[in-house]
């Protein structure tokens, strides 16, 4: 199953000596043949598998003309961010291919680079004599091109930084409308990123080959839109995938797969920083049903295959529907989370206490309604329709990779009508390392319905609750939790006394 996805990425061949090994008897080397160029129109099929981590596996099938013996094959239109050490080339039509050498040429043709290549060589300087006058041509040698800024098409910078030696003088810069004419383009400059392969073939004629490689500049991320029902008892969830192509290549009519999961990668000794996406998107809430996207488990990850071919253009984002789920039961939770710093002696509270925010969460199980499927990591944006039926944004949160049956908890913001006032009303130092204090947490509810607030207090040190109005739960070593009922349009005080051994 899917044997093309995870294989040793190196040049290889079928039914012949391993690629990367020069054949025996190579002492008598023939002359290097002319370069055989394979362009985008030679592509017969493209498959792209994109990972979450700025990484993609590209597979291209091309028809290339080879001669029996040595060939220099220039594969144009590969990604500008190809990882050449991962490239794999194999014949699909039975030819035996043996690699001699490979080179990835990414020195792309620009005015500055062309001029750089001509330092120490002769060029022709063309000048115009006045408005509508005849042109004059003069030979000169380029002595230097020392631009102090990075530029590609800046003619003004070109004219200022060039040093030319004529037959009888040396000049800096180019006057007026003068321009430079070159004899040819150096072979080392390419108009497109090109993978050049020097190989031997045992067959003549057109061969179908498969080129596979890993490349950066392609990534995907999931995003979700959740719409709460009017009674806030259920939600509808729509999942979308955003594809970003900044690889320097366009993939026409490609078979697209997405790999969900965190694949381990080895970075070089200098480190490879993650590239932040600069692209954002929005989607409609009343979105159409998604096209079928096939999901399958593969190793410890999941693969999503789009059931149609699509084109990924360079410098483009694309959205693809991932899933929809209706009538997903939810629970709303109000939560006040404290800070352990509040318990240190030096942190004295004001006379009237400190006002703390109460946050609202929406939670659901990934098994109810139409769910019960793996959810790739991403941002969940939550909406609710107002009285006029218009959806309004009410908050967002990020989820990690979530398998089926797991709970999803979304923090949406701070509630307006429920407030908290935290106050330390008593403090005693029992000994050098033991303190005792009384805490009053007053919860106010301005709603016309009663609510329950979960109070979560991180208490440092070795602590023990001595007195309390409500029974706490010790959920972790340094965490106490209370569920406090607050009446409609009323207040409730949570009072407890705690001893801490520091």
C-alpha cells in the first residue's frame, strides 16, 4: 500500500547496478554529450504529498529521449527548494539507468548575475546619439561589478556600479541610455531551477521515467469553522485545508495527498528555522458540502487523498474541504484559573481584592454527532448567529492532532457577566518554611440564569486545605479545583484556608 511514499530517497535503477555507482571499465571516458533538456511539457503525471512541516514529496513522470550510452539530462521546472540529496530517478519503461553525477543548478538568470559572469570578459556597449540619432557600438572589458545592494532588475544600480575598460580608457558607470549587449548566456545560468543528471542508459529512444524528491516551500494546515446552535447545546463543524505553495514551481493537474502527523526530521548542524506563513484566508459559514476526500491510516499517521486532480500554482494558497459534522453535542464551561504567584508572601492584594477574569470554554467529544474521525491540528473559529440570523465571530482556539474519542476543549474568551474578585484576607508565618493564609474568592453572576464556575488554583509547595466551604478536588500535585454554583443575578463566596510548607 502506497509504496511510493516512504522509500530510501536516492538515485536508483531497476535490474541494473545501483545508481550512484560508476560502471566498471569507466577509465576510457567518452566525450560529454550535449545536454538533453526535459521541460514541463514532458510531464505526464504529477503526485504531491504535503506534510504539516514545510515539506512535500514530489513525484513526476516524464517522457524523455535517451540514447544508448552516456546522457546529460537537464530536468527543468523542478522546485527551487528541492533537497537534491533526496532525489530518486528510475525508469518506468524497462531501461537500465546508471548514475554518473547529478547537479542542482539554482543560479538563475538575472541582469546582475549575467554581468557578474562577464567580469573579465568582453561586452558591447551600445549608445544612442541624441533623440532619434544613430547608435554607436564599442567593445569593452568588464573589470568589476560591485553593487552594494541586492537587486535583480534595477538598471540604475547596474549603471552605477560597473567598471569598464575600453581600448583607450577606463570608465565607471554607463551614460544616459547606454546598454550592454552580451554574446551569449553562460551555461551555468538557468532561467528555471534545473536538476542536471549525468547517466548511462542501456536503451535508445523515448523513455518514461519517474523523478521523486523532497522539497520545502509546500505546506498545509487544517482550519475549522464551528457554528453554535441557538440553544448552545450542539454545534456544526466544517473542516478545511489550506495549501500554501512557495516552492518556486507549479504542479499542474496533480494528484494531491496530505499527510497528517508529526514526522521526525533531522536538521543540519546550523539548524533550519521554521518558516512562518504570511498568508491568511477566510471561508464562508454557509459552505457547500465538501468533495469526497479519502482518509486512510498509514504507519502512525493519516493520509488524506483528494479524489480529483488539482493544480498547485507557485505563490498561491488553495482551500480544500476536509469534513463536515452536524449536531455535535457540546458543554459550556466557565473557568477561573489562578496563578501560583498569588500565594507568595510578597504579593499582597489590594484592600478591595484583585478582579480576575472568568473564561468560557466549549467542549465536545470527538465521537458524537458526525464526528469520530481524526482531526488534524489547526485553528477552530467559532461563530453563533444573532437574532437576525447573521453569524458573528465569538472566539477561536488551536487544537493539536486529535484522534477519535478524544475530548476537544476550546477557550473562546472571557465572559462579560461573570466576574471574580480574589482576596487574601489573612496571612500567618508559622515557621521559617511554613505559612498559613485565608483566601476569599467572590464570584458574581449578572445573568438571569444560574451558572457553575470551575475555580482552578495552582498552589505551590507542599500544601493542605485546613478549612473550606466547598469541597475541593486535588487534580494534580500543585492544583486544587472547586465547582462553585452561582445563582442568577447573585454572588457566591468561595472561602478556604491553606497551609503551605515551602
